[in-house]
C-alpha cells in the first residue's frame, strides 16, 4: 500500500479543477452538519491546496489569488489520501446529479473521476 501522505500531481484543465472545488465545497458543508468532521476537514484541505497552488492565494493578503482561464492546464498536487477522497466525492455528487436529473453534470463528474483513477493506477494506487 502506498504512503497516503505522498504528494501526487495530476494535470487537468482548470474547468475540471473547478468541478473538484465545487464538489469539495458541497461535501465539506454536508459532512460538517451531518457527517464526518474528518472528511469535511480533508475536503476543505483539498480546496485550500487548489487555492494555494492554482490561484496563488495567500492567507491574510487581500486581493491575492485569481483563477486561471477554464482551458488552462493546472497541476494540483494533493496527497494520495486527498485524491482518493476526490474520487469518492465526485462519485457521490455524480449520483446526486443523476437523482435530480442533472445528467450532463453527473457525466462530467464521472469523466473526471475516471481520469483521476487512471492516473492513480498508473502510480500503483488502487482507487476503486
């Protein structure tokens, strides 16, 4: 089993990272109110990692950080534990999207989930 704290970069267009950011925001909110505090904290850590790496956000510095254009390739570096939560969260919200009739959004979440799983598997991490 790989070390879950090892950082791994998975490149993707920013529009895909935006899906991750939004799903993590939703997941952290739900888990904070009615679920696992540990999962909520991990989801928030994923969002912060994106802000720090992609938007170059600096805590306490007003005006720091801005998101790149949607087609720009970004290279977020997350721990394996963070990537595994990302895979789980994308499936959770894809299933919810299907339930409420947002099939296009669900398909986008699943496509991104597949990309991440394939990259993790290339590094010897079983993500299913």
